[in-house]
C-alpha cells in the first residue's frame, strides 16, 4: 500500500479538531497540580509534622506507578462506586452517561500533583537559607516571607521542570482513549478505520503533538526569559 499524503491531511484534520480536548486533559491537571503540588511542597520543605512524612511517602509511592495504571484504577473505581455514591446523595445517575474525560483528568491530576510537588520543592530549595533569616530579622512573618521573598524566587526556578511536566501531560493525554475519550490520537486513528491507513494517522497525530509541545516549550521559555529579565532589573 502506497503512502497517501491526501489521507495524511484527512487524519491531521480529524486529529486537529480534538486539540481542545487534549489541551483540557493536560491544562486541567496542570492547574490542579500547581495548587495541590505547591501545598505538598511547602509541607515537605518546612517539615510539617505528620503531613511532611505522609506526603513524602505518598509522592515516593505514586512516582513508581505508571500513568496508564493510575488511569485504569480510576476508571475501575469510578465504574464501581459512581452509581452507589450518587444514590446515597439522592441523585439518579448512570455511569455510562458520565463524561469519561473527568476520569482522565482526575487520573492525570495525580501524576501532575506528584511531579509539580517535586518541581516546587526543588525551587524552594534553591532559595538560600540566609534570605529566610533576613526576612524574619526585618519583621516579616512566615506568610509574608513566603509571598514576598521565597515564592517570587522559587516559582521561576521551577519553570523548566513545570514546562517538562506540561509537555508530559500533553503526551500522556493520549492514554485517555483507553477510557473512551476521543482526543487527538483517538480521532486520528478512528479516521483510518475504514481505509486501514494507520501509518498516515499515526504520523498525523505525531505532527500535532509535536506542534503542541513546541508551543508549550516556547511559552515556558518566554516565561523564563521574562522572570530572568525582571530579576536582573531588581538587582540592577
């Protein structure tokens, strides 16, 4: 079978139509990971009793679990518990009518929280201890020290890792097809079901993912340059 550039364009169009779905499956977990991951990083960095220990072991355990396994576990749990929980709250809802993208977002959020908590912890560790002492000596409390001194330095330091995690989430979103979510990958493959031109479909999907990841990389690189320039202006 000869390679068909015309079908490559057809599959590309089918996949491109689902770019918003793929971006939702990566951006929503990214946001969740930033909020919860920062909280976990702060708890571990300041060694909060009980929480620091719990989060340290939780992150270590989850890091060793493949994303696809997290996704399948969430799917099975949701299929088992969704309808009984809804009935408990007096809501009649069938699992088959549930938007399966929510399951994928929840599963990818776990992966995002773990990765971003490590990124933020590394950013916090990059702030010299003397700056904490200087802030306390100047009369700032812990909250003021975090908001005015620590986080403005720690978050820019974490940007490279954050960009890598966002790209990883974008690629991991392709696994959502396993729980019946039609994203870029699934849409491109479905378009090849009748003609069996799966090679063209896979190449089309790869081109779309490549373009998305390049844009994400450029976005985070621009943020890094912005904060680096801002830092130079402050110290200059």
